[in-house]
C-alpha cells in the first residue's frame, strides 16, 4: 500500500477492493494536531482477490497498480482499467511529459504504457522479478532494480542501459532525490548513489530490511522503516540515526511526510502497513512522537 496526496487530501489503498480518502479538516486548538475525516470508496473494477501494490497521483488522476496485473485509474470524469498486464505489478512511475506510465512486474518485464491510447510496450525483460523503479523527468532516465540485487539505468532518449551490481541485500525502494542522485535501500542499508560520478555512500544501517524511506520538504530529516516494524529518524545529510521506536502492529510497508498539508507541522509524517490504516506521527526535539491511527 502506498498513499498519495494533493492539496489537503491523502489517498491510500491496501488489501481488498477499496481505497481510503483522508481530508484535513482542522487543527486541534489544544494539541495542535491535524484532524482528518475519512471516506472509503470501491476501486474501479473492484476485485477482492487482489490488492493495491502501488498508488500514484499524476495530472489529477489516481493510478492503482494491482497484484492481478491490472493498472486501474480514476479521475474526476472517468474510472476503470487502464491496462491488464501479464503479472503482478510491483511498482509504477509516471512520465507526465510523454503521457505514459512505467510498470515493473513480477515476471521480470518492464513496460511503457501510453495513458491515452492505453497501449503497452515491453522495454526490458529478465528472468528475475523487478521490484522497484523511479523516473527522472529532467534526464528522461529510468532506474529500476531486480530481486537479485542489480540496479539498471535506462536512458529513454537513447535506450542505453547501464547496470550496477550490488554485493548483498535485497533492494526494496529506489527514489530520485535530485536529477543526479538516487537513494535506495539495500537490505538494511540506506545508500545514496550519484549517477553522474558513479560514487555511492552508505548513509546508515539497521538489523533488518529497510522497507521504505522518505524525507521532509526542507531536507533536514529522513524517516525509514524496517521489516521488524521499527521507525527510524535520521539526519538527511549524513544519515546519523537520531531516534528509533516501534511502529504499528501490522508489518510496516511505507512512510510518507505530510508536511506540505496546509496547517500541518514541519515534522508530520505517516507510516502504514498492508491493513490500509495510517498512523500519524510527528518529529519533536529530534524524537518520533506517535499519534493517532487514522481509522
């Protein structure tokens, strides 16, 4: 499950045939905490046997990547199945300039999907499952990884493919932090890599697999979560861990800063698991303060 938000609304999907929409209504006068309303909606072409693996928001449209191979969409006018792929979709990214999506799948295939024509083009194939991807719109560069610890950079202008082999650790997430650098989790290590120079830097390490990570809008802090259901707070620049604590009862799968919401604190973020329930948290005095579950 992965939330996306725009304006004062957070959208989250998980197991089952529904998604949740949370709207920030007010800030509590006493606690200073944001107060949300919640509404539940059926997914387009709802199927209770599958679930949302990734969810993204692009050009006022929501896209839901499903484990049954479907990519669903919903905008203000229309909803339905954008395409049906041959395997579970592990991750998706949007290229707004060229009106397309990229999808990494369990069958080792990477697809380019035209949003308007709803056509599908296979642009890479492997015998190993692809687990994560991210798109760099400034360089028109796609980065993706497989479950056998390899990272690939695909130039969408020239089709040139560069490969980087990792010696250990399963890669669960990749994100561009600027037009030259990516941040990715390699097992229990958070790594920063500069594509232009070819230099990598291990920022921090924990005892178990890092499932996801995020940073605040001022790039002061990193939040990352592990398979052991722990939440970690670290300095963005050097990766020094400032605080850690136990997270939710469900296995944590993602985290997201919500500090751009109107009225939210600079250190507000959420964590979430497969159950579709968001847990609100705040950074205060460089410590993680856990708040309410957004049921």
